[in-house]
């Protein structure tokens, strides 16, 4: 899949705001891939595709989780998480994307997981630091991203976990496993 095909594929599924975010994730992912030695073209395509399912109705995403091999415990943590694994599933089934590295980077871009691959880290972090993001703490993560993919990803996860806790939101176990995994890698 080339860049234009990927952009054509996602454009009808995204709002203007989310499309601009997607282009920002592409830029950040290409930079991170270059800096840390990931496959630049895979990072580009995974970044463009990462929020493919963001606007699917939640009932549709829940039905896909139930009908597919995706873990059913995803249904117990709110609906915001679902667009990542469901997006990977739909990209494979609807759009014929076969590259497992790209699909797993899409699948884990929201929560992360234990022992993340290089490409998974690149997309996870690019989604967090892309140039249009403005939330508190993002500049600190951008600075860490200059020197360490793992330290920056860990800080992003810590911020997300703290944010979720302050809002009394459930934390998906993969989010915690990603945190533990990165901390172990750094130590
Ligand atoms: O899709 P984006 O907005 O670009 O970013 P994203 O895919 O990282 O999704 C961010 C959302 O996901 C945000 O609302 C927080 C939520 N989230 C991330 N980890 C968890 C989570 N929500 C729950 N309930 N539990 C998690 O572990
Ligand atoms: Fe997302
Ligand atoms: Fe299932
Ligand atoms: Fe995103």
C-alpha cells in the first residue's frame, strides 16, 4: 500500500480534525522511525491507518469484538479503546491489509502492550506527540522522544494512567502491562 492509497482509504472515515491529526501522526512516526531505526514506510502507512475505526458506531465495534477473535474483556473498559483493535481487524477484513506489523501497530496504538515491537512503540508515541496535540505534559514527552523511544513512551503511559485514574476511569490491563514492560526495558 502506498501513501496516496492509504490516505484515500481513511479519508472518508475521518472528520477534518481527525484527518489533520492523522497527517500529524504520519509526520511524527516518520521522524521517530528514522531516528530509532524502524521501517519508515511501514511507520508511515501504520500512522495513516491508525484511527481508521475511530468513528465507527460503538454498537458496531462491540459486535465486531463479540464476533471476532478479539478478547471479549475489551468490552468491559468503555468504548474509547475499541477503535484500535477493531480498526486493525477491519483493515484486514475490509481493506485487505495483510502486513502483520502494521496491523499490530494499529491494534495496540491506544493501550500498548507488554514487550512492544519497535513499530508499535513508534506509532504509540507518534499518536501522543504529533504536532497538533496540545495537552498538558506533551512537551515533556516530545523532549524525551529526542533521546529515548522507551522513556518517552513510558512518560506518555504514565500521563495517560494518571489522567484515567483522576477521572475514575477503568484501566485496561494492557495499559498497565505496557507501563511495566517499558519500565523493565529502561531499568
Ligand atoms: O484516537 P486518539 O484520540 O488519537 O488517541 P488514542 O487512540 O490514544 O485514544 C485515547 C483515548 O483512549 C483517551 O480517551 C483515553 C483512552 N484510553 C487509553 N488507555 C485507556 C483508555 N481508556 C480506558 N478506559 N482505559 C485505558 O487503559
Ligand atoms: Fe486512536
Ligand atoms: Fe471475541
Ligand atoms: Fe490517533
